[in-house]
C-alpha cells in the first residue's frame, strides 16, 4: 500500500510540473463539526435573502388608475342601459356628491337675460305718435304697454327738486282706481288729499338722444307745489280754466 501511495504522489507531481492540473483548495474542508454547521447556517441565510423579490412596487396613482379602469367597465354598461333622463340624474347626483362646492359651475349665465320690463324700458317712449313705426317685437311690446296707461294726469318724483330735476310718468290703472294723481297728491311719496292744486308743466326730457317737450298736468298739495316751483314758477291750470270760462260768458 505504501508503495502504491508513493507512486501516486510521484505521478501527481509529474502532472503538476507538466502544467496540466492546477492546485485547488476545497471550500468544504472544515477543521471541526461546529464550523461546518456555522457555514451551513450562513449558506441558508444568504440563500433566503437572495430569494427576496428585487422588483420595485408600483406607485399608488398607478394602482388607482388601473382600479378605476376596471371599475369603469361595469359602470359604463350600466349607464348605457339607462334612458337619457335617468343617465342625466345619475351623473348630476354623482357630480354633487363627489364634487362638493362645484355646483356653481352648473348655474346658467344670466348676464344676458332680459325680462319684459327690461324690453319695455329699452323701447319706452313718453309719447307715441301715429307716425312712429313699431318695427321690432320690443317696440310693439312698449307700444302695447303705453296704450294701457292713463294720460290725463302725471305722477311726479320731486326728490331732486333743488337740482331742478323732476321725473314724470303716466298713471297706471291701480292709481286711477285709488285716485292717485287726481284726488290724492301726484307726488309719488305724498298721500295728501286736501287743498290740491292743478299745474300745467312743460315737461322737457331727452329721448333717444333727442330733446323733446310735452305739456302735462299735475295735481299737487301745497308743500309739493312749492317743490315744483322751487326754481321756476309754473302755470296753475285752475286759473287758466277760470279765465277761459269768463271769456266764454262775456
């Protein structure tokens, strides 16, 4: 046996000298059983850490987007099965529930809305003549409103009498029934019924950029009569009527 081992060692030396085989150290040679167990534990620990996933998780917005896509499919089929009105109610309810405070976006733009009163104000005339042409719908409405007014006495606004600015308008049906402007003072803020006086006023006003004049009658109490004649003395209608009756008698 000794001779065989000696021959083997001599053969290995010859092979190494020839360069065919390199010397290798075994990684599994341990001095004791304890070192072998420790090495085994280290191998298990390293193998367990190597098996952990190394891929990066997706962000929350990616997950939300994918979830929304999957949830939108059945909702879309549900909405397609509804009629137009039911679909409208569903969408509006969801909009109000999930977008609180955004209902102001549903409000309609009313900046260009006009009521009948706005149309009448735009086309109103203090006096309409037979030659005036009612070309538009607004002018026809204003003329129709004008025909309903009572034009025997006027109602006055004397709030700016010190500036010599007086506003006049014709009476409406309710004022005629109540006697306002004839048996009650014609100032819109006065309700005096005693000692009324009649006045003829040459009312000058600007309409459609043109200055116009109209002779109208007013019935005012003494205090409101003072306001009317604060800057200029007006003509009292009663005196003129009395003079005309005297002339007729002569």
